[in-house]
């Protein structure tokens, strides 16, 4: 056998080495020379001897192994798979993973360990995204370029007060630890304790911190993307000039449509009934994935790339119901023949809450509420509004009007009495979001937990409008894989559409949320089978295949990452798809790919 110093000069030499390797492979790794080891490794990875020899001839016998692999991959990327190993490579390339990392993962874990390969690639993608950040400080500057330099000072002012200090009591130390465990920073928790005092509950402190985050970010909730006017400080101009020298696809955020009506909504013109999908994305099985529209830069490009290059459909639910909810939906559902669920949602605030008409001031022109949030306004704020209005028995001056309207819009306050503006109750949020009344009531869920779960849920009427096309396709029922289910928005949408659910396999980490779905399932007398998993890790590739063979496959894979790491009102942990919760998107991709591949196998057999 040739040594590392061998010169590969002629095609005859290459053919000799190929034939020699085939007829007399090394008996053990210790017996092989380093050049032969590389040759053997590449053979084991599924590459043809001819392409290996060609790559070694091109780059020399002493070239780095990954250089050789890269060259071979270029030769074979457009050819038919020649082995099960190259089929595995193509499998992960179709999911959008980097080719070099796919080959490396297959080499490390073996071609048959698809789940381990997927986990390695997902971990690598998350790690690369984290390493891509220059530093936390620079990242925040880049993400938030529309802030002025005084925003951080305003945020600190909102949280802290010089005349209110909290003693270092054991109780306060416990509250501080509880807030940190909930995901808030120690600085935020300390400032909240200073501002609110030590007598408030942990839930109220958490609400206060969330309110501070919303106040810091508020403009994003009710300003159309086209209306944003970046205001650059000198520091930000320097950052932007540096970024111009290193162009990236992430520098250009996805442009959101105005109006945000997707392929059409029931109450607006502009209906589209046909679109072109990449051939690989054609269903069934169908997939439907939701996330916040105003996500960090590059997020939607990544989501589309990992979901077969399907472009998102952006919809603001204010065009369907009485509350805004800017969301993007990546799906391969048909779009012709959509219809609105009955009874249709109330379209304006006055229709949704008719008892407020009596007290609604003529100068409050709102007809729609803003996005349903996970927190509510404090009693102190609503009392300040009452006092401000009572100071002017007649019509208040313009300054007072502006203050009151701004607060009402920010916190979704409605008028419940003379000069009395109040936040929405959880059951009112359920109505706005299309859930049955008392859907989240009971089951051990506190008011704060109800608000959080509702704020992170689907808007059922919007989702039902999109899913309505499934009814004629599945007249006898549908099998659903529901990922990161929350309080069951997808299931409620299918029920309201009267599409029988033969089987629902649900993945939801929150016990109270799982109980809510279970209660809904029983109270609506569903005839099908509900199977609940607490952790997505329980849904291994083999488990998915087992479930599919048992129930005849899945017709719909529906889900969405929790919004905590992506929402416009969350600057503290708005970390994009590498966030602790939103990185579950990659689990969605893994599971969807297994479902689609297993479906093909079941059809062939």
C-alpha cells in the first residue's frame, strides 16, 4: 500500500490504488497507514472510490480530510444517491443543514443513528447561532437600532425609585431567587423589589417586570413596520458602518405586508386562491407552524429555509376579530376554499363587549384592541387614570386625553364605568382569542398563569380559517400531531370546524396546560383518542414511527414555538431561534421530517 509520501501522478496509479484497496483492505486500524485510514474512512462514509481518488489527486495525499470530503461532496451533490449513507446525507441536506456538518455527524454517529445525527446537527446549529453574536452589548445595539440613547435610562427610571428601598430580609431574598428562576435577570428582580416594596407577591413582581419590558418596547405593539423611523445615536452609526462592511442575509429583515392579510381574510378584499409551493413541500401530510411576525432579523428566513423554503403567510388577526395579533404561518395547506368558522368572531370592541358602550368616551376612537399580552395593567395605573379624568368634570383637555388613550391602547383597557378603565379579564381574553368561555378556568391555574397561557396561544378564529380547507379532505376524521400545544388552540379550531379528530398526539410541557386540553377533550365529548407527552424528547424518531404505524400516520403536524424569545415586547430574553424555548423550532423540523419520510415508506409498503 502507498504511504503518505506517495505521489499520485497518473490515472493508472489511481486505479491501482483503488483496486488494491478493494482486494486487500487493511486488516485493522493499527495496520493501516494514515493515507489508507483516510481512504477507508471515506469508503465507510459511502463515497465512491473513484471520487475519493479524484479528490486526492486534486488536493494531494496530505490534504486535510475535510478538504477531501468537501471536494467529494461537490462531485456528488447533484447526482443520485449511490448508497444508504449518501441517502442519509441528502436527507439532512433537504432539511437545510450544512453539508460539511452533516457528513461529519454521520461519520461520528454512524449512518443508522438518524436521531443522534439530528440531535448533533441541531446542537451545532444552536451553538453556531450563539457564537455568531459579537457580544451581548453589540447584539442588543444591532437588534434595537430604533432606540435613542436615553431608552436605557428611562427603563431604569421605570423600575427604580430613590425614595423606596427594600430591606435585605430573608423573604425578599426568596422572592429575588424566585424571580431569577422564572428567567428574569437579577438586576431586574432587584429593581422591581425596590420599586414595588417587599409586601407584593412574586406574581405581581413578575407582572411589574413584564410591564417594564413592554413600556420599554411599546412602540412595536401598535406601529406598522413601514412607520418605523430609526433614530441613530453616534454609537449606533459606528456599529452600522461596521456592519455595512460585512454584509449578511440577516441584515435585511423580512418586509411585512400592509395590510397584513396573508392570502386573504373574510372581511377584507384581496383574496388569493392559488400559490406555488416547492415540489418537496407538497402534502399530505400537511404542516402548519406559527410564530410572531415581528421576530428578530433573519428568523423568518431561517424558519422558511428549514421548512422546505415555504414562504410565511403573515396575518394580523385584527382583520378577523376585535384584537390585533401579528403572526406568520408557514404551511403547505391548500388556500382555495377557505371559510370562516361559525359563529364568526365579534369584529369590534363594542360588538365583543357591548356593556362598555354606555361608558365609552366619545374621544376614545378605538375600535380594535392591541395584541393580547401575558400581563395586565396595575391597579395603580387604572386609579391614576380615574383621578386624571375626575380632575376635569367636563371633557378633559387634550393632554389628559392623550395620556389616557396611550395607556388604554398600551394595556388594552376597556371602559367599565364613569372614568373607570379596566384591564381585560381572562374570560374576556378567551372570547377575543376564540376559545370557549372558561376554557382556562380551574384545573389549578392561577390568574397569572391564565394570562400567560392566553397571551402565548393561537388566535383560534385565524387558525380555523386556514384549517377550514381540511374539512372536505378528511370527512371521516383526521390524525393530528400537535407540538408545543399550549392550551390547545389547534384542537379547538378543528373542533369548531366540526372536523372529527380521530387521534391527537399532543406535546406540552406545562401540566396545567395539559389538564386544560384534557378537560376540553372530555367536555366536548370527543370520540377520538388523546395521547399527551410532557417533553418533546420523549417523542423520539422510533416513537414517532411506532405511533404512525399504530394509528395509520399523521395527516397534520401543527405547532408553534412559544413567543418568549421572539416577541417584540421582550427585550431581556429576545434571543431569536437560539432561545431556550424558541429553539424548539428545530425539534419541530426534526419531527416533521420523520413524519414525512415515514409516510412515504408506509405508502410504498
